[in-house]
């Protein structure tokens, strides 16, 4: 019956929304691990945490948005600064200040980036 299909779709939608809510709460943890990794790149404990988080993200369908070296796309990137860069074409992302992430085909958070003028 139609009502059963609608009920199943509603349940799937609620489950997806819950999963996205949890994912959004985990992003700051990934940011903290990445910051710690940039300060102590040889720390095996931090490397291990980063790999575990990345693996967990992959298993639940969270992927990092590509940025550095790509052309600015407002759907995925938030340009927070524009700089002169003789090595990069205009509108090319030259640095990433905060990673962006997707949950399936939905943007969880845009990447904060620096773009060439």
C-alpha cells in the first residue's frame, strides 16, 4: 500500500537527518585532530586518530570536498580571502583554511578557502 511506502520513506529521511546531525557534530573533532597533526606531524598517536576518523567518515559516507588546486565553486567553497598569486590562474583555490565535507550528495559544510585573484 501507498501508506507503507510513505512511512518507509519518512523513516529513511529521519534516519538520514539524524546521521547528518551526528556527522556535523563530529566535524569539529576532525578539525581538532587535523590542527594537532599540523603542529605535530610526526606524532603517531595523532596520525592514528586521524586515520581512524577518516576511516569512520568513509564508512558512513562522509567525504572531504576537494579544494586546493581546483576552481572556486560557491556550492562547495567559501572564499574568505582573495590574494595575488603569480603561480595560479584566477579563481583557483591556493589554500584551505577549513576543510569542507559532503554526506552523500549533501554539503555538510563548505570549505573555507583562499583564492587567486
